[in-house]
């Protein structure tokens, strides 16, 4: 049985004055054997005097055998970057 990388993507979101949340869906053909999600959350300045809060997260949600989803949220003053890799087996 061999594995191949089916999804290799990176997404970045910024929320300055208002928080954000959402869902990203990625099509994936084959039997999912491994999912890797790495994320970085950091504060970004809202104003010259406000350094931002830097709160947020991303989690994967397997919708079905052909779609992998990522749910994300971030508070105001936050930058979120995630990298998603999904391997499938033959």
C-alpha cells in the first residue's frame, strides 16, 4: 500500500478591527491515511497604541471521504496562518 500527498496548502487570515471565523473545504480523492495541520497565531497591531490580542485557532474536520475541512476563528488584532497536508493511500 502506497501513500501520496493529496493536499498541501497554506492559508493566512488577519482580523484587525473585527474578528473572523469560517470554514475552508478542500477536495480529496482517496482513502485518507494521515492529516497534518500546523498553525501559527500572532498578534497584529490594531492602532499605534494597541498591540493586538493574538487569539485564534484552526481545527480540521473531515467532512466525508472526499472533502477535508478546516474550521478557523480569530479575534480582532490577530493573524492566523495554517498549513494543511493530507495523505491518501491507494
